[in-house]
């Protein structure tokens, strides 16, 4: 089968200490400290094997994520930008949907022909974190497209327990559209998890500030609108991405590089009629230039959700957090709490339409060119179709 593989040199930085497990497995926790000169290659490889508890999927649609770009791109020192869990060589791709074409002998709830979206976080269900309900923080986690083979390939084998059927989408929109929408469940789930699972402070009418109008920020925008947000303000330096945020329902979009001498606090207070923001969602991965700078514009009992990966360690206005009762939550992943199920239901009900952010749909043979195109960060989401 054809597959897009990420390769890089295992070259830990001199000042970075690896655990023995990382040295033995090359599954490292801080990719940007270890993997040098990353590159991608489209090649023919063997079809994946099938375990009894797995299904084989014919991949119909797979999105290129910002994390894929960060593994593909390198900094001035030649090391990949992505700061978290990575192992190479590996097939990229974790935002996807497909059709079941083979069923393992131990699988009971899926059948040939089922259309499914698949969780990227491969939680074990047995470690202490999982047993406490924190599946996104599994002690034994594997990640599709990061540490084990992903979906930028014609076929993938995955455990049935990570699959969610797309029946209601297929019934309302047809199979092809259901599979496209299914590939958008994972990035939407990342925003959903941060906004609605990590804290329980969301209320219709909340004023919302969203940093970053990439796919996660656009998903946060759509969810804020669907959830009855008041003013939904999106900051992004890209003109095309700001326009997309407006399409997704933002009430105001702002270029953070062109504030004409005003601070972020000033802009937020102007756009919220002096009332401030109740919810802040950081999706840009530069917390030192976003949430670090919000102080006086945080409303009493405001929530700050930090999703974006990367950037320098921020210095936060903790005195303001205390005096105003501000809650700060880091958010990672998208599994647990019925997130995939609820995102699929929102899509099926027409409450959110994440297809609006798809800027192009290309065959897998155009994958390398698509990655190159995304370096400009002008596209919102490019979808690859491995079997076209």
C-alpha cells in the first residue's frame, strides 16, 4: 500500500537527558530535543497486519494537522518543532475516518462496511490514570501517527474500542460526506475536550476569546457559537484564517500584530463593552504572547484553557487569577466523556459544520506538495484521500 512516512535522525541534544526506556524504544517525550532533520516520503509498504481485537479500515479521508506540520518542520538548529511524544520512522496521520473492510476474530460491535472515526490517543484502560478516568493522560499511551502507524496510508488496522460509528452522519449526508466529516471529529474533539470537559464553567452567554484560527481554534469558534457564546473574539495574524473564523461564526476577528498601540486587554474590553471575557481558549501554541498578556480583561470567575502546544513558558498574572477567581486548565487530547459521540451528534444535528474550514481535498499522491503548501499557514485544513 502507499503511505506517507516521517523519518528523522535520532540525535539527542547534548543537554537533554533521556530515560532508559526512551533510549531503548526511541519513543521520546520531547521530540524537539531528539529528532533532527525530519523529512517525509511517500512510498509503497506492506499492508498492516490485523490482530483479533482490531478492524482493518480503508482510509477514506485524513486531515493534515498542525502537529503533523510541527513534526515535518524543523527549526534553525535542524530539530523538529514538535515538542511532545514522537517516534520515527512512522506513518503520519491521526485525523481520519474510514470504512471497515476486515474484522478481527474478537471484535463484536463492528461489521464489514461500517463507517467510523477513530480516536488518536490509544489509551490502555489499565494504568492508574486510565482507571481514574484520565484517558488522555494514560501512562502507557500510544498515539496514531506519532508513535505508531497513522492513517496517511491506504489502510490502517486499529483496535475496535477506539472506533466510533458515523451512522447518523451517513443517514443524513450520505457516505462520502459522512467520511469527510468523520475526519474532522478528532480536531473538533480536541477543542470540545478543553472547553467542556476540563472545566465545568461553560454557560450560554459567556464572552469568549480564542487565540489561533487554525483547525482547533476554528473548532473552538464553532463550538462556542453552538454553545450559545456571547461575544466570540478570535485573534490570528493570517487574513485568510481570520476570514474563516468569521465564516465559522466569530463576532469579531483581530490581527494581534496590528493593534495600533492598544494592548490585548484594551481590545478585549472594547469588544465586550467593558465586561471582559469569561472564557479564553489558547489554540495558537504561544501562551507567552497570548494568555500571558491577558489581565484586566479577565472577568470574575473567568476560565483559561490552554490547548496549543509550543512556545516559551509563560509568566501568568497569578495575583489577578486569585483576586478574580480565575481558573486555568491545561488540556490535552480528546478521549473520554463521550467526546467523539457528542461531536458526531452535533455535526449530525447541523449545530456545527466543520466542512466549512476544508480548503482543499487532494489524493495521497499530492501529500508532500500539500505539506509544502501548508508552511504558509494560509489554508485552514487540507484533507487527503488515500484511496482516490
